[in-house]
C-alpha cells in the first residue's frame, strides 16, 4: 500500500492510468465469468451485465444497512 501511496503523490497521472486499467480489466473478468455462468441458460447477451449490476446493488444496500 505504501508503494501505491507514494506513486499517487509522485506520479499521479500514471497512478490514475493504472487504476483505470485495473478497473477495466476487473470489470471485463467479472462480465466474462457472469457470461460463462449464464451462457448455458440461453439468455440474451445483455443478461450478464444486468446480473453484475444487480449483484452490485445488493452488495451496496447491504453495506449501507450494516452502518
């Protein structure tokens, strides 16, 4: 963590580019896994996106309730 904090202060542009790339790759992996799980069910191609968003909403609501 200390390395990331130092990178954020010394080279903020590189830090945010790395954060954006990591977010993009993470999102692609999550959507790929959702498509693998939902693929055999014969659902439309937008179903994995809806499933990922629904799970994100459920997690966010549970986190807010626990406060």
